């Protein structure tokens, strides 16, 4: 668990004072009860309990109606199954926190936020584009809480020794660094590499990295139609931006091709985050929240963080992010109280959503908060959050398996780029019925 720094605690106090002066912009849904009391509201999630408890305590200090709101942190590896089982027998929480890619498969367990309480136009004005996956046909499936964008971690010592003063800003620059930053043993195997790209099983964020390359090329993976049903968008051929999914996949897979001058990664190498923490990989694409864990893994590693590279010739400047939101359980016995707590997290005036991002060390999803001045990594994270987008994922495990098969069909030579894309698109279409 992350410990709160003095700086974070001071920010919480400042934001709490600002929240007292603010006025909530949401209109609460009417239920025939004029009382503003929230009552007992239990929240489940897999985010850090110290962070959430600090936010709830700060909020309760300025709003007594929130004094009976409690949070229970669950093990991330068993959280979803525990949540499903608890909701099935009626013992679950009033509110639960979900990452955006687990939202659709749990949509049937959620009471949407009424459109009257959070109209679509207001939702889009409040939250960044990556949060739009929470906006359903009949209301928001959750109130967005925080964003965790992809960033580029770089080993300062390794790049400096090779004559690079700065990290790469474009994917072309990443290509150019592949050979100079590589070291091989006497048998020709890679000992140290420029970056982990091209494979899937031993690359920590392979699905997200592949997704963002497709998004930057102007492509799509899954998109909703006018009725709200998902349609696979991973189709071969040029799109409106003139790019193709093939170009993104060709770029990605070249790094695992031994005959390519950009060969940097193989399936026999260690997991990519561990390799970076050990100093054996110069560049690592990870989420903003991973920085403290990398530092913990190797306190002596001299690394920094930079913006995610972009395609220099693409009109699509994009990133992706893990977006977390809070949803109302269908089994709650305190629906109005749960709604009011959820809306408090989405209100810029309450400060709860803003404070949560602060203590977690990740950007807010609120545009008003991201409009505030920031410095250093906070400014970097803010800019990456603003250009982030998400796609509608019907089942994260199944879609990951499909994307993995697509990559391995290409790298093994079993399929051409076009055929691998077509096969993946067909497989995606089989899991889109919601």
C-alpha cells in the first residue's frame, strides 16, 4: 500500500477547504424523501484503502452526511469473483469500484446514474474522453474517479551512455534507438534491449500498448452502434486518417523479428517491468501508477518518466488510460444514499474525486481539475490523461486472448497481417452480444 506523503496530506487539507466553499453542480435524483442524509453506504474496491480512507475522512469532516460511508479494499486478484458472488447472495456493497474494461461485463449488476442527475452533455463536459465508456444508453454506469495513463519510463544512465540526452518523442525515434541500445551475449541472445515490444506473454502491458498503437493509427477495436451494441472495428485497410491497423501491427511485431534491424525482444526474456527495474531494458511503457513500484523494485535505478511516443506522420495524437469509476449496486438497500455518494465523487466542488487522484498519485478525470496549473510529472500526467481514450471492452480476458493470438499468428508466420486482423475481428464479433 502507498503511504501518504506530507505533500499529499497538505493538498488534501487545501482541497477540503476549497470544497467547503464550493457548490455542488449536480441535481440529486428525487425519491420523495427530502432528507439529505446519506446513511450507511459501503464501498468495495481494489484501490489503496489508505488513499480512499483519507479522502472519506476529509469529506466527512466537512460534510456530516458522509460520516457513515465506509470503504473495504479487496484483493485485486479475487475482487471481481468475490463481488459477483456477494451480489448474487445479496451481501454485497452499496457501491463498487471498477476499471473501465471490467465495466460492460458487470453492467447487469449496476443501477445506472439517472440521466436527470447526470445528463450526457454534462458528463462529457465534466470528464475526459477516456471516461466516456461509463456513459451508457440509459444513464452513466458509473461516476469516473481517476485516470491512470500510459507513460514512457526511461533509464537515464543507459540512454546517456549511448549518447542520448532525451527520451524518444516519436515511434520512429524508438526504432532508431533499438540497435544502439542493444547488447547480446556470445551466442547472439539479447542481454540488454532498447524496449519490450513485439511479443505478448512476457510484456507487462501488451494489450494496452497494442491498443494505443492502433488508436494512434486512427483505428478502433470495439465501438458501439446507434443501439448501444458493440461492433468490432479492427478491420484491415485504410481508415479516415489514411492509416491502417496493419501499420500499427507491423510496427509492433518488428521488435520481435530476429531478422529486423529493430529486433529487441523475444519470448524467452523476463517479464518486461522486471527487466526494466533490473536495468536490462532502456525503455518501458507502463502506467503512471507504476513509478513507485519500479522504484521499490530497484531503489538505485536512475530513471525518469516522459510522454508516450506518437507516430510523427499521424493526425491522431492519442494515449490510453485505465479509468476507474464507482457504480451503484443493484442489490443496494440504500439507493438514494449510494447515488449521492457517487455524485459527490464526480463533483468538482466536493473535492472527493480530485483528492483521490492526489493521494493515488494519478491524474483526475475531471476537466476542471486538469485545467489547474501543474508542474513536473503532474503536468506530464495531466497532458497524457487529456489525450487518452478508451475502448468498449466486452470481456477483458477474452479480448486479451484474441489480441494475443493475433500477435502470435503474425510473429510465427502462420498468418499475414491482413489475415490475422480479419481473424481477430471475427473472433471479437463472437463476444460482442451483451
